[in-house]
C-alpha cells in the first residue's frame, strides 16, 4: 500500500517538474527580458548590470531551482501585456472558471445519468434512439459551435438570456461569486450548458453501456428470480454498480472541463482563467502562459492522483492482486 | 507430353475489391453510403474550389462593399448572385466555404498523416526494442494522455508563436499542423506498440530473423503491414478530430492566418455579426464543419465495425 502511494506520488512530482521545466524553458528561450525592460538603446554595461541584478547570469540549474522555488510560492512575475502580477491576475480569474466548470459538471451528471438509464432500459425504443442520435451529434459538435448556436437562439432571437460576461458578482473575501444574484445565474445558464454538452453525452453513453453490461449479469437474474420489483432491480442493484466508473470518469473529466472552459469562456467572454490564457497565447505573454500551464498541470495531477488512490481504497481486488504479485 | 497447366487466373484488383467483405458491408450499410457521399461531396468542393466556386473570395478586385452583408438568396434582399449571402466585406459565403473547407481539410489530413508517421514509428520502436526505450516512450504517452488534446495543441501553438514572433504565413501553417500532430500521435503509438509486441513473438518473425533478415527490415517489411489495420480505423476517426481541433484553434484566433480563412476563422468572423442579425455568416460555415466531422466520424465507426472480425 505504502509503496503504491509512494510510487504514485513520485510519478506526480516528476510530471510537475517536467511541466515546470517546460514553463522555465519558455522564459529562458522566448524573448529577452533585458531588452524588454531596457529597450533597444541600452549600453552593454547597463545590460550586463541588469542581467546580474535579475540573476540571469547564474548557472542553468540554479536558475531552474530559483524558478521552481518562486513557482511553489505562486510567483510568476509580471504579465508582459498588462504589467500586473500574474499571481494576482490568476487569483482574480480563478473563481469564475471554477464556478463555470462545476456547474457544467453538475448539469452533465443530473441530466446524463437519467438519460443513460433510460436509453439502457428502453433499448430500441423510438425515444432512446432519438437520444442516442442526439448524443452522437453532441459529441461531434465542436464546443464553440454549440455556444454560438445557443447565443443565436436564446440571446439574439428570443432575447431571454444574456450572452456575455458574468453579470453581477458578490465578493466573499478573495472569492467572487455570481451564484448569489439572479443576474449572475442568468449569465451562467448558457455557458454552463455549452460546456456540459460534451460531458453529458459522454456520461449518458457510459451509463448506458455499463447498465447494459450489468443487466446481463447473474446477480440481476437472481434478483429478478427472487421476485424483486423492476424498480428495485434497476435502481437498487444495477444502477448502484454502474456508478463507480461513472464517478471516476466524471472526476477525471473535471480537469478536462476546466481546460475546455478556454473555448466556452472565449465564446461568452466569461472573465475566467481560460480567457486570460488565450489572450496570453495570442500576445505571446509568457509569464501568464507559464503560470496557467503550471496551475492546470497541478489540478490534473492532483485529480489523477486522488482518483488512483480512491480506486485503491474502493476496490479491494486491486489490493489483493498487488499482495499476491508481491509474493 | 507434359501439358502446361493453366495457372489459375488471378482476379484483377478491381474484381477482388468488388468481391471483398468490405465492399459487401459497405453496400449493406446505408449510414456508410450516405456518410461517404457527403464526405466525397465536401472533398470535391474543397479540392476543386478554384473551378467550382462562383466567386473568388480572395480576389480583392471583385469585392464590392455594396454587396456586403447580403442575406442568402431565398431571403428578401438576397440575390441569386450570392446563393448563401455575403459577409462584411462582400465576400460570397458559398465560395468562402469551399476555399475554407479546403484549408480545413488540408490541415486535418496533413496533421493526421504526420501523427500517424510519428505514432507508428515510435510505437514500432517501443514494441520492438522493449526495455528502457519502451518504458520512456510509454511514460511520455501517459503524461500526454492525462492532458486534454486541445490544451496540448494550444500550448505547442503558443510556443511556436512565441518562438517565431514575426513568422511568415507558411510557417503559421506548419506550426498549426505540428501542434495538432504532436497531440494525436499517442494513440497510434499505443495501438502499434500493443500489436507489435504480439507480432514480435510469432513464428514468421522468428523465421525472418533466423534466415538473417536485418532487424530494421523485419520491423518495416514484416511487422509493420500486420499492425496497420487498427491504425487505419483510428486515422479515419482522427481526421474528424483534427479538423475540429483546427477549427477550434482558428476560432480562438491562434490557428491559420486570417488571410486564408478556414471554417473556424469564418465562424469567428461571423460571430461578431450575430447580434446585428446576420446569422448566415457564421451558421453556414458551422453547418459545413459539422457535416464534414459527422460524416467522417460515421465512416470511421463503420470501418471499425466492418474490419472487426468478431462482429461478422
């Protein structure tokens, strides 16, 4: 057990170091900060002086160690475009992205699971075929197109929902939330639906496949033979056993949601981290890119690690196999 | 007297194709036929855009601002000269669609080709060499797979932009193709590695080794043809993915240069005019994109089932 946890931890640290290294290389080889700060006309002495002041003349490993040390404290320097501290920019934008991603995940679960159960139980019926086709379209439609279509229908034609920004937000300490105002909720509807469509289709298809698999097993037949009602068999026995993979996938997809929020945030001008990142890519704003990259990697690595450990805790077979393999 | 036995006539390639299981399964799958018709139509429109398109959207001399923002022909105010209407600069949407899908298809196909090359090469190497090389390549795959492809593509694209700040347009294309290709190779590498490890221990490979065939030759001439089946299916499905990734990157403003707009760029341009009611500028490129992606996806699904012996 300990060895397993340790190995996973080491793997996570290696991934994080690799990402940090990529971010560091970005700083190292893209653009010259000395020229940026002093302009083209500075003398050689001025350049050398500044280079020494900034610690840019230190050997490579020392610079990298310094970079990692700063990154651990959330310090990535100033944004080249906005001239503000990157850490501050990220902290401001973080709540918007998290609220959007979590809302999308909730929608995907609340709609996806029931639809998956329905299409599995009523297999071959007209309704379930319609939903299966729709889910295929949902997987094929690019996220940004869904967003644009929703804007066209609900914001332009019917004029019932706003199409950009977060609306009124309330600050609670450093966290800003749009969930406490009606205006905030209205602004959240379209982006959250846009972001959830792909995950919704995925969860629905997953639940359907798992349900069909489980319904074929012996213990379901046995439950029926005992004379349990359909309801008890479907929801008490079948659905419960399909939920473990569903929860795993949803957990893993949470990271994907945060990443895909880049697209949704661009379509709806949602003031989150994704919008910040995409503007950074357009203007080659390295510090912001590097910080976003490290943060996203941290989120992904943490989620993957948590899921791995949960799996281990939930599934006793994994433990036994490992013990058996050790002997 | 010895009579020369007539060698059995080898059927022509065409005859063998018509007689094959694949063709049979194709003729009995309406989905596959509809999907391939649509895909072919899109391909023809894209390939022959120069000759088919009613206007040349990039020829500034033919553009007239008086024709700007005309609705499609069947809506009042539209003219039959511009069947699907015009955009803000008076460019014909239909022609822009044809030229745009050419760029989308080109980037999609080129990046899939590149990622197949990288993925198959590394997969063969990993499966054949084993050991530390295998371990290293597979760890890289694990790391890449744990991040969504769009993020990796964005990162590589951003890197390319930062490295060549005043790049030429052709370079922008290469950066884009590279960015998409470098996110896609992982799946090929994993598939090929898996099948290579199975094939490696089969008798024909051992036989080839015993008679002294060089390892590289064994790798490419003997093992490679036997592991390509799944790659073909995967590549078909990935074309749709690559086209959508390209459209997404262009939509985000970090894809193809604006002077040669792909479908994603057209959608991006059109989004600004959504609120003034000119929906056609963005909706038609969107429909085209979905048509291409959906038909390629359906073809890929069919191909997977048709080539899977367990489903016969």
